[in-house]
């Protein structure tokens, strides 16, 4: 993806860097105002190390925004079903069994695998790392996704949060 990004015109001041999110060794302490992570935290084995690294590279009062696949509904063992009234629904078993998993659907989004964690695991890891929670969101599917996947009119596909480091 970085190689592909480099084929496009790069805005002034923007550079692409490859690093291990669990360490962020190429970045100085307190070097950033903000960090964003789109659909990545669930792919990283050591959540605590990653959050500690993000906290380390943020300036006092810095923000961290992330979005993950919603752990309640994109869980191993989740199965599409319908209510008695015919509305799309999902059943979930094994939610509390945190583990690495891959979808059995060869066309599914989890064919590469990810780390299933509970919502409380994510939130408690943020607290342990010294972040202060500012906001969370479970967005409703937009029109295209809702048409393609009617289940996401009923339950969120994503979970997002914004947190901050303490002010100096």
C-alpha cells in the first residue's frame, strides 16, 4: 500500500514511513499532535504495546482516533439470521473467547485474520495506557452498505473512539 501511495503526488510535508505499530521506533517521543488508526488495531497482536507506543509519540493533550470492526457483531461465531418478523439479525457465540481468527468465507473481509477482543478489552487497554476517553461512535451504515448488507441497518459494523493524552 505504501508503494502504491508513493505513485501519487505527495502533498508537501507528507511522507510515508513503514514501522511496527507495537514499537513506533522510528518516531520521537511527543512528536505528534495526533494519530489515526483505521481498521488496524484488531490486526496487531500486542494491543497494550501498540497503545503505549501511540501514547509515547503524542504530545501532551494529543489525540488518538481509531476505528475497528465492531467486536460485538464481527466476532468469530457470528452468524446472519433473521427475526420472526423477517428483519436481518446476527447471533453471536464465543464473544468472550479472545483469539486470533480467520473467516471461513473465502470472500469475507476476515480471510487474512485478525485478533478478536471484547469492547472492554479495548477500553481498558486505553485506560492502562494513560488515555482519556472523549467520544465513541457506532455509526449507522450508509445507503450503499445498507443496500448491500441489510444487517448493518440493524447493528453497527464499526466501533470508533477518540481519546487524548493528559495535558502537560
